[in-house]
C-alpha cells in the first residue's frame, strides 16, 4: 500500500526541482509541462470508465479485425492530414496523391515517408493541424543535434495514459493491479499522476543520485519501476531487495538495451526487467512481454519495416528501417514516419503463450545512423555487433577488467576493430583471440569486408558522444 501523502510530497519535490533546474527539457521530453486541471482529471476518469475495457482486451482480438480497424483509423488520419496540415497537403499533392485514392494497404504503401528533418523544418505552422494548439507538446532529439517538436492533442494523451495501464498489466503478466503504484525515473513527469487515484504514478528526476532513487524505492514501495537502462545498471546493485519492498516489474526504455543486459538485471533484482520500445513521436511502438517477445502496440502505432535501398516492405527476417504511423495523435499527424531505428519481423509469426495477438518484432537492432553497411548494401545493425562483442568476453576468456573496444567502418569494404585489454598479455592468446574475432566478423559481414583487429593502449579520444560502433 502506498502512502499518498509521502508520494505526493516526493512528486511535488520533483515538480519543484523541475522548475528549478533538474529537468533538462532541451534534451528530451515535454517542453511545455502543463499542470493537470480538475477538468482534465474528470475527462481522464470518464475515458477510463468508458473505454478502458475495450483498450485492455484489444490485444486479444482477431488479427484480421485489428488490421481492418487500423486501416479505418489510417484512412481517417490521412484525410485529416491532407485537409488540415500543410506539410502533408504539399507532399501528397507533389506526389499526385489524393486521400480519396487510399482504398487498400497497397495505396497506403505509396504514400511518401516523412523524416525528422522535414518535421523540424515544418514546425510549427506547416505541421500543426488547423484547429489544434501547442497546449501539449513533446520533443526528442533529431539528427545532427537538432530537436524535433510535435504537438499532441489531449485525447491522444488520455488514450496514451490508458494504454500505459494496459502496458503494466500485460508486461507484469497480470500481477500488477490498479491499486499498485509505479515510480517513473525520467527527465520529465507524465502528464497525469493517477486516474482518479487508480494506477498512481510517482515521478523523480533521473538527475538524482542513485542512492536517493534507491531510498525513494524503499520508502514508496512501487510495484513498477520505469527508467533508462543505463540508470538501472547503476541502481540495480542497491536494489537487490526490490521484491521485498513490493517490486514486481521493471520497465526500461528510451535507450537501447540488449536482451542479455535485461536478463542479467532480472537475475540481480529477481523481478522481470522488460523493454519498452517507444519514442516521443510514435508513442509506444512495441513492448517485451513476460515471454520475452516484442509485441507491437497495434492500436497506438502502425509499424512497417522498410528495405533501405528499395523503400518497399522488407521480407520477414530481413533487417530494415522502422517506419511508423501514430494512430493516436491528430495535432501533429505522423504518417509513415522514419523513426531512425532498425528492426525486423520474424520469419514466422508464431503464436505467443502470453496470449497477445499483436504482431511480433524480432528485436530492436539499434539506430540506422549507427549501422554498418557491406559493399553490396546489407545492413549490419550496431545491436548485432554489440551482441557479438559481448560474446567475445564470454567465450574467449578475455580478462574483463579494463576492456574496451570499437568497431569502425573506415570505408566501404574495410572495418577496423580496436581492442583495449590491458590484462591480456600472453602473445599466443592475443593472436588466437585476434583471429577468432576476425573470422567471426568476416561471417557477419558476409565475407565482403576486410577486417583488421588490433590491440591499442586506449581508444583514441574523439569530439562528441562516444560511439563504439560507427561508420566514418
Ligand atoms: Zn507474448
């Protein structure tokens, strides 16, 4: 049971801190934090009573019915965008398209993509639908350090909140209920703190020290913890008793984590640590279920995987670019939006024993900007290279202390691996590890690239963010 006085105290502290300095809105999140009003809360509660049950059971619906529902939603969205949003009207007109032409999924697949840079250039006048305001906005970082801002309509925020309730129910396998609280450790708070007292959410800034966050978890006893995986890495050693203080589920989001990372953290914490794949633009895209499969959130975002060379749908099993259509937001419609990530659909959509009929993704493979490319055009996602590097340390008995690596594609057919391993001194062992890594990467790169593996004393310093896997 949570002490509401205490939680609202922390929440108020957090909000105060956000006003002072803690929350860096320039980085990510909701630049215009607007306090919830009694009327908003009333509207949210009414929406919960009216539609939560249908949202909750939507993930068990027949896939054909889901597809039909999505198509209707998309047709409405495209018509709206064409009539009310200059960016889309101009794009579609230039391509000779009219919303009346949208009769089949094939027609939908002819609509031009929208990019982050286009959104940035169009903000605000050409991208906010006529009749909508900037009452709610959200922001995320764009390419070359620029930020993309989109307006969100209140109805979308409300539906998104209800989908958050379904998320914790689904990811916890039904063990978290409406009276359980969630603790969000993030850059900015969610718009609402509860639904008429149900699903209470407490916020603390990720600017706090992990010791303070661990103390907050013990005092507030949340059933769900939602945070960045990098923050959890630092927090986990202090939270081995999380189960004893009521913890049931940990959700990580907003940064890439590997399945191995999450399984290891689950073992430390003895609760499920699962991924939420989401973005400020597309909301929830896919969620990892207790069976560790990613299911699309079919009623918040319609997802496509696109071959980066042809712009057509990728074959199941092939890695391609994530393109999403936000099915909730009418204020800044996002239709066939290039998210900048890589993923793939599994070769077969096997039924999942969690019961969800939402389509599955094989996994999230990292950013398009970070992937390497073979001379024939095959994409090598940074995620699969990270997994490979992880295996080196497990399988090759490299002394873990002080290890660092980078994998850099210096030109089309040439990849350099720099390895720092100060405690690996035996020259025979060094040579054998070098050739094993070389062989393994040759295979990953389809034997199309020269792979050089060298030992260095330290990774050369570069300006900007450290990216161990990159294309130059
Ligand atoms: Zn599942």
